[in-house]
C-alpha cells in the first residue's frame, strides 16, 4: 500500500514538473485584456505563445524548490514588426516595478534605432513605416533605443531622466550637490549594459506603451504569439477568430 502511494506521488510530481517546464520554456497561454492591439488582437483573445524562439529560460524554481536557471540558444532574432509578449518593466518612475505583469505589443524599434512618431507617421532611422492605425497628427515622439555600450552623459540636467534606468540595470546612482555618483564613484557618463526594444500598440491612439514608460529590456521579452486558440466577448464565443495566426 505504501509503495503504491509512493508511486502515485512520484508520478504526480514528475507530471507537474514536466508541465511546469513545458509552460516555462516552450509554450504558454496569454489573454488579451485591453484595446491596445485592437487592429490585430481583441480583448478576450487567448493566445498560444512560443517562448522558445527568443531563447527561453528554465524556471529558477518549481514548487518553491530552487533550481539552477539556464537559457536556451535563440532560434530567431527579434525583428521589426514582431508581435512580442514581455514582462512589463514598470512605470517610468518605479525603482522596483511589480513583477509578473505581462503585456503584448508590436516591436517597432531595435537596439540603436531612432524611433520617431511625427505628423501621423512612424519613422525608424528616418525611414517611414506604415502603421495599422494612423497616429493623431498632434502626437510627436522621438527617442534612441538604448543598446549595450551606449554612453549616457550624466549631469544635474540628465540625472532625473536616467536615474531609474541606471538603478534598474543594477547600480546605485545619486546626486550630491552638483555631482553625480554611480556606485559611490563620481561619474560624468554611464555605459548601458543591456539591449532594449521599443514596443508600440497597433491601436496607437489608445495604447500605453514605450512612449510612456520606456523601452523593454531584452531579458523581459518572453516570446512570440503564434495563434488565437480561443476568443470570447460579452456576446459569446467569436468562432471566426479561433485558429487565426498572429502577424
């Protein structure tokens, strides 16, 4: 009797372990909660997400048991126009953002890119791109997407803009009088240590995205949505959306 119970517990444990590993590393399911991707995805769409394509990480713990984490090789780079699922990096003023909050947006800017939204159009490095929904004419935005090795000049004028960014990269940064200190050493510049991506909602006039809270660190990107496996709104099941590939 004891042996049978032990066998059942063992089977259940390894089944849970396998399911958790599958969910963490290969494929996962996400639900669209907002209108920000309306030109492509609707609230109530449920997505299957490929977590392996951008180099999935094994879980750091399962059932509160710590495990060594490993990142698989990437099967593909992130490209302009990819729809991505990522962990929200936090509000622009949050030193310690809330974890495990996930968003779905379209990647329009890669590391090094200059992203500009002006006169109702999106430009990447001066080249125009067609958006699924045209931005409002009064909407203007421009930024350089941070990249490894990018040098940021630090002074009293730029300190407020970059304080949270540098802190999230793992460094203590503070202003003392007219001087800026990083890790308790006076600094006139800071070199970026990670690559970042610019995420924009397809419903560009009703999307809370990188224009407001900043770029997404590469490590926060979870995967790429593949298809809609279920869709439902207040009126019932949207059968015509089930099985649609996401582009």
